[in-house]
C-alpha cells in the first residue's frame, strides 16, 4: 500500500502544483476549476477519468455546469500519497489544455 506523505513532503509537493490546498479534515488536497461551459468541463473530466482508470486511482469530485470541484486522497492508505500528487499533476495538465480558470 502507498505510504502517506508527512507534513514536509506534502508542503513540498503542493508548492509544485497549481492551486491545490490541503484540507486537513478530509486528509485531501482540493482544487476548484471553472471552464468556459459544460462541454469544456465534461471534456476535461473525461480525460481525467481515463487517466484515473489507467492509474487505478480516482478523484472524489463533483460538477455543476462549468465548475468542477476535486478532492484527492488515497482511501486505502487513509491520507495523501504520491498517487494523489501524480494525479494532481495530470489534472493540472488537462486543466491547462481545457482552458480552465480559478474560481472568482
Ligand atoms: C481495488 C482498487 O485498486 C482500489 O479500490 C483503488 C481504486 N481507486 C482508488 N482511488 C483512490 N483515490 N483511493 C484509493 O484508495 C483507491 N483504491
């Protein structure tokens, strides 16, 4: 099973990511993304879903029209692991490609 990251490792990893925040209560990193419309948001989600399946590591997320809220944690390990960091990096790449913006 993947090992959970300690505070220093988590802080270092977050510094390399775009717009992710640590949610201590959920033991997850979270990011909210806005897209031009539902089509752009769902296209992004489809790409992430395929990458998540390949990695067998899945986001906790929700979508309302052009807004996607994402939380990443490793349920099996009970906290944040490198699997979450790798998925966050992939998400950041797909988000940039899909022309996302930060929430207002
Ligand atoms: C059996 C299967 O490998 C596990 O349930 C995987 C699937 N996707 C997963 N995704 C996440 N985020 N955490 C997990 O612990 C996890 N476990």
